[in-house]
């Protein structure tokens, strides 16, 4: 027998109504809210007890409430901060630089460990750079020769944010000299880039990185958000990123939006009130 989707929804609605009414009136209201708003509802499991059903619906209701709160914050944000690697661009720039310098495999493994958030950021950065030891010439050739790949629709997203007079920042544990061409592509002023600086000796040999930069230490992205809030008096700031170091920046950021379009990290998804894999979702919420 073929059942149309509207009949199915009505049938599902009635079954829920009968079961849930036995346990808690509020639950029924919540489920009807799902149906009325065409939202994804929890699957109907005939083996669920009314208590389990109530819990399932309550948990879904809390998630929906979190998501709605997140979308409200997103729409009213004064400033939006994006992570760069695996967020604004599709790759991890330090891995690409390592490959360019012939140290790809050694560094990629360490980057993955660092992204999980279990390693001191500055230490992880120092270890990887000590392996790569890029010269100033290698860095310059890398920037000119290896074109970054922007994530689909990030350009449209930044355009829409600018159109609404929201300030856009790039906050990265990567390197400013590599990120500036990305910022230029997105019409983001270079003064809105928070990132690390590599140092070189006079002969061009690698000499370390500037440890005074906020982004060179653990918790650095949060420190950068706090800094720009203090400097500009923004009431609402949103951080968008793929990694745990981005999630850690909220607070002081008022909202973290997890992005999984380039790299999927379950621990980030689990902690995100709002997790997207396509920047068009963020654009659409601005337009609604
Ligand atoms: Mg990243």
C-alpha cells in the first residue's frame, strides 16, 4: 500500500500523540512543533517505552533550541572570525609547506595529533617547524607557486557578511605570509588577520617564529577574539572553524559554528551547537 507523505506525517503524529499523552503533555506540544516546522523528527521506534520516548523528544527539543539560539546569534553578529586551514581553504597550509620542502609525511601526522587538541599548541608548532626548517626563499617560492584552494562558497559567504557590514577576521595558527593572499582573495583587510610570523636569519635560514603573537600559544585564538572585542567593542562575535582550537575560542566568542566541509572531526561536531558542511547554509540563514 502506498502512503503519501502527508498521510504518513498525520499517522505518525497521531501515534505520537497517543503514546506521549500518557506520559507528559509538554512532549506532545514539542513533537507537533517538529511537524509544524517541517523539522527532522526522531524516528518512531515501536519498542520505546513512554519514558524513553519522552527522553528522546526532550533531548531533540534541547538540540533544536540550541540550534535556534545559535542561528539568532549568527544573524546578529557584529564580527565573524574564521579559522583558515581546512575552513576557509581546503588544505592545512603547514602540511602543504612541509610537502613543498620534502617533509610532508613527518609533519602531517603531527598536524593530525595537534588538531585533536591534546598537544600544547606552541610545542606542536615548534616541533613541526623544526622538521621543516623552511628558508625564506622556500617560503617565498611556496607562496608564489602553490595556489591555495578556497573552500566552495566561502567567497560568497564573506561577500554577504560584508554586505551586511559585519566585520570579517581570519584567526589562524598558521602563518601570516601564507594567509595574506587568501585574505586578499576574500577582500579581507590584512589588518584583520591574526596569525603567526616566521623568522629568518640574514642569510635566509629558518630562525623560529615570533612567540609574541597571540596565535602562537595554546588558547591563542580565544585571546585573539578577546583582543578584537576589547579593541572594537563588538557585542557579538562568532567563531567558525573545523578544529578543537576553534571551539576553545568560544567563549570569549559568543558562538562557535563547527565546519566539516573539508575535515570531519567527530569531537568538534559533538561539541557544536551548530555544525555545517556547506557554507551555503550560513549564507541562507543571513538571507532568511
Ligand atoms: Mg583548521
